C-alpha cells in the first residue's frame, strides 16, 4: 500500500513539475508576445508618422503645382502681349518707312 501511495505521490510530483514547467513556458511566451506587440506598436507608429508626413507633402506638392500652372498661364499671356506689341510696332515702323519712301 505504501508503494502505491509513494508511486501516486511521485506521479503527482512529476505532474506538478510538468505543470510548473508549462506555466513557465506560458509566462515566457507571454513576455515574448508582449515584446513583439511593443515592437510592432513602434513600427505602426512609424508608419503612421510617415503616412501623415506623406499627406502633408502631397498637399504642399499639389499647392505648388497649382501655383506653377497659374504662373505658366500668366507668363504665356505676357508673351502673347509682347509678341502682339512687337508685331504692331513692326507694322507701325514698316508703315512709317513705306510712307516715307513713297513720298
């Protein structure tokens, strides 16, 4: 009877040790998962900061493109006026020369 009790006690002790090892394994896994979550949180924060920065840069780029388009239109209009003025001046000079040669 004592051998049976001793075997049962030894089996329980092995089971308790196995349970203790399993609990330690679970604890280590939990710590590892916590570390991974923390590291991934930093990565997510970094990605979020990059997305916000990109959004700001896109808005600034869009504004710059609109300004450039307006400036291009103004420059084109000025060149058109300059060319028309030069054509009119050439016509006036040509007319003056033609009238002075004709007389």
